[in-house]
């Protein structure tokens, strides 16, 4: 099964893989992601946050956040899971506590905790192969360890300062932006130069990044407000509601209205637990 099918049917996806200088495409998904670097040296970005990842480091990606990794060959473990997976076994307040680990993006467990996570991974791999629900116990322990792990002080000098500034600007002003030209003018760059540098650094075109950013914020508004879809489309910088609905369905596989309905149904179920 694919990643999305596994998350939908089982609620948890686990993969141990060696990567040969691959640069992943910037993407986001409705799952929380734990990234552990066993060996190698990578660059990781989550929205406008950039991290240099070394052996034994963890990157914690909250659901919905645009992220990407690049760099030299490495061996890494990725665990992705849905919030619903945890809610099958724990109360909403317990799940909220466990997910606090994702308020820290880059951590490195030390000493006994660092050794324990390796044991947890070995045990999780066995249970994942067996498709055993008991894996939820180990996932909770792992999240508890990571929530207490020290944050890694990052050296971001390897990443273009200008690109970081541009990404931060887009994340803040996405609702008013129509395309790359106005951003290029804002930062006194040529459109062609910005196109090349943005794609080189981010692994995604500026246009795709802007669209994904607008869509991400639209999902937040769909879940947290009662505003009409047309209002949300306009606030997020889509000048046509029909175009917004089409591109939303292309990205998430469902319409904005169905997306909101699904969130509301899950919210009702949690409140009854």
C-alpha cells in the first residue's frame, strides 16, 4: 500500500531506508512525522525553518506543515501517524499531551534516552511488520522521550539567508500575493534569478510553494472558523472560488466542504469520548 493508504487504513506508517543523495519534493500531509537520521548528513526545512541534521537527530514535523529534506546519502527512519490512530487508544487530553513533542522541531535524545529510542525502533519494526496494534504503546513512549529531549541549536549558515527571508515573507503575506514578480521586486531581485535560487534551495518552484502555502492556511480556516468557502478562498489569495475548490480537490482529493465536514465529524467523536 502507498503511504496515504497505510495512514488511512492503519493510522501509522513506518519506513527504514537508505537514501542516495536524493532531494525530496516539498510536500505536506495530514499526518505527524518523526524523522530520525541513523547515518549521514542532511538539510531539512519545515516552512521557513531550516535545520542541519546529523547522526542521532530527530526532526518532528506537525501535520499539515510543508517540509522537505535534501543532502548527501543517508540512512533514516520515518514514522508517520494520524491523530486518529492515537485517539483509538488514548483520551483527547492524553493525545494533546503526547503531541506537545511537535512544538520542538529538532531534538537529540542523550544518554539512556538515546539508547532507549534505538530499542523502541527495533520493537516497533517487528510490530509494524505484524500489523500489531500494540505499536501504539511504543509510539507513546517515543513521543514522551522526544518531548523531554534537548533542542538542537541549529547552524543555518549553509542556507541562503535571502531565501529564508523570502519564505518567511510568503508565509506571512500569502493572502495578498499573486505571483513571483511582486516578491522579486520586494527583494530587489530579478524574476529569473529568484526562480532559479528558490527551486535550487527549496526543491519546489515558487509558484507551487505559494499555492501550497495558501492551501495549507485554507485548511486551518476551514477547521477553525465558520466562514463561507468563498470568504476563505478570498482571504487566502484565490480570486475565484471555483478555482480554489478545483485546486483544493486536486491537492487533497476532496472538496473544501467535505474536508470541513470530516473535521467536524472527528471533532464530535472526540467530544463524546
